[in-house]
C-alpha cells in the first residue's frame, strides 16, 4: 500500500494494477482464475514491479516463471525489495530482472524512487511494442 501511495504522490499517471501474491500475478499475466477472459481486468503490463517476498509464490519463483515463458519474457521487470542481500540481487539478475531497487527507508525516499522509476521506465526507455504501457 505504501508503494501505491508513493506512485500516486510521484504523479505516475500510467494505469497501475496490484495483485496480492505470486500466484495471482501469474493468473493475471495468463488471464486465468478470476482474470479469465477479462482483458479489461488484466491488460498486458508494460512493466512489472516485483516484490521478492510475496506470499504463496515468492518473487524469485514468479520472476523465473515469467522469464521462462516466451509470451511474457519481454515484459520488463523491476524488483522493488527491502533486501540488500548480495545473493538476492545476484539471483534476481541471473533470473532475468531488468533492474533491482532496494526500497528506501523513508516514505519520501520511496516517493522519489517512484518518481525516478516512472521517468526512466515510462518516459525515457524504449519498450518493445508488445510491452508498451
């Protein structure tokens, strides 16, 4: 919820969707379960902000599944984590993450990180046509 508020405070104007856990993320991406047949409910994301410590299926497992799927692997993924562990950073890049951001300790720092992230990924970077937000 803090990330959602920080995105709002950073004035990121793109549509943002949230899921509760890693299994729901994969259901969303594959439009199954409660997202089945509802492209309006589950449009293809242009960018995924991924928490490593999601319940049910953690971020590492979700990242691996996404990057192994030819229909999803071109979606850029940014890990946003409280972890500063070298092993988490190294493993995330080995699994194909596009960027790893350690969550700042303060809310104002999180807002600034979301501001920079939004400018970089949504205004500066050229995304593949199938991954345009």
